[in-house]
């Protein structure tokens, strides 16, 4: 843990905020990727003060007057002065306080370590005798350099920081996030508490906003997965022409009844006085669609095996990264859902600069809850998928219904590849004509976890 303190020059007096000004919402300050809140005062507070303090001061004052004890009058006056100072200090304690949480990177991959910077600033003349900050952090991402305390939610922890700030002082502390698990992880909200020097009053303020930190699944090379680096999903050009590239017209021919009207070449038709169709050049580029099966057990409602689930997601991410590197249009479809949702994850094929990021974010958030069997999803989505695409099925288990579904698709002319974690016999009659690949080290042992026990 590093603790960096620095003094900075106060802003011009004309631009200083009025100390003690009440606001109901935090005021944002500009920052690069950090969560900042401008805090003045809040009506919610905890205090050790009670009316007995005033009663005691008044009693001492009266006793001093009646019995002409000057010391009691002085004590009563000091008690009143201290109480007034403590009350005013408490009112201004959280004025001009800023808290900032900044990540070195907002996105990372499993296995990386990312720096986390926490900054607290006192932007006023009044020093802060004590400031306690309680920040919510995910329990599943270990923080190096600070203890993470548990909360009433098993997946949410908190870190507690205590500061004493001089006037116009900034304090920075640095920690490291160990990205040991994929997912979307919230940081925040934050609760700040401060009070007077004498400990009579305290005041709290909450910053409700959250920041999201994304951890992508692990990406490996195809060689590390045990897949051939050249044509891992079959040859780019099929033996028979499966689809054409509409951007590459190589000629015209007579119109056939089964031709789409969009193929009609109207200028050639006018010249020859007979319907003519364009002839397209066969495309040699892969249009890759990854079909991810998140089920790790034959009956997916029985639960899942976390190690297999993470492995199959990593394989899908590695294939998507390879396709993007080859500049292939790539998309993903899975029977898994987003957290707190019943919608299946679907990213249509594309090769825009942001396509891989969209796929990685989808894979980072996908949960092990399967909406249906993968073979049912394939049959349902098959008519909607672009014809001529290479369908790569990534799964931890290969069932007989899945084999039968793939056999039917292959017979209809679909280009298919099966990437499995468990060994599959390529000579299986149902898999004839399908490129079958087995991932190296793809069947790690693991304990079955009930779906109700999955992290939220």
C-alpha cells in the first residue's frame, strides 16, 4: 500500500464554495475515469451529543454564580465554547471533500493485475480531524495491500480507509486488483463519515454511484488449444459453391426460376430482351458464427461445473479473437443468459473495429444458466443465420440429440465445425462431413454447483 500526500494551492477566493452550504446531491468534478463526489453537509448524522451537555453547562454556570465559584463559571463557558466549536466543525467537516476511484484500465483479461488508485481531497481551509471512508468492492477480485471485509451480501465486500487531512491536502493510496475471474464487477457505492476534533458529533454522506470493472475471459492461441493454426474449421473455400459474394459480379447468365429477383441484371435483360441473372464469384472468406453451449451437464437444470464452464467460455473467446485477427466477420450465439435476465446472449456477425469488444463483453457477462438445450437453440436460429456461414459449435459435452441436429444441418448444406472439451470420435456416422476438434486439456475436474448457488 502506498500513501502519497501532496499540498496544492487553493483556488482563487472568488471561486471558493461557501463553507457550510447545504446540498442534497453530490456535485461532480471532472476527472479521467474516476468517480468523484463534491460533499457539503447532509441531514443524516450520528452523534454522541445530547441535551444533557447544555444542561450540565447551565448547571455549572448557575452553581458558580450562586456560590461565587469562578472556576465553575469558566468550566461552563469552556464547555459551551467547545460544544459550539464541535457543532460548527461537524457542520463543515464534509464540506469540499472529494473522493476519487480510478482504474489504470477499465477492462482486463483473466490473469492480469490492474492498478487501483484511491484519492481523497480536502478543498477548504478547515482541516479534517478524521475521515472514515467505506467503499464497496467485489469479493471475487482480490485486492493487494488492503483487507477486504465481508458484508451481508456474499459477493460484496468493503474496504475501510481512515484519513486526517490538513487544509487543501490531497492523499492518494494505490492498490492492485487481481483479475482471477471473468465478469462485470461493481465498485461502490461509497459512504463517508467525518466529525469534529473532540468526537462529539459525526456526520455521514453516501455517494450512490457505481463503477463497473470488466474482466474478459482468458484468450489462448489455437496452438495452445490443440487446434491447427491453418484452416482450423475446414477449408475457407468449400468443395461446392455454398454462397456467393454479391460485391464480386463475374458475368451474367439466363434467369432460372429459383433465382432471387435481386440477382436480376436489368441492363443485360434490356439488351438481350430476356431475363438475365448475375453470376457472383464464390466467396473465400469465412463468416464465422460461434454457437456456445454453457451447459456442462447433460441435464443442465441439475447445476454446472465451474471449471468446465470457464474453460468453454475461454475457448469461445479464443476462437473469436482468432477470427477477428483474420478479419473474418464473426458473431456469437449462446444458450446462456445475462445476469438478472432471461434473454439469450446474441451478437450478430460483423467485422467492425468494436465487434471483438462486443463479443468479449458478452462472454464476460454470460451466466451458466441455460435457457434451453443447445440443439433446440440451433434448430430455432438456423433459418435466421446467414447462409454460407461456418457454424462453430463450442461445447463441454456432446449428446446424441446434438449429433443428430448437426447431421441434419450438414445434410442441408451448412458448413459445420464441432469443438468439444470431451473426446469425440470423428468416425461417428452422425458426424460425417463435420470438422471435429477436441480442445487440449479440456476436461478439468470440478465440483457440481447448483444454479441457485451461482454468484450474482
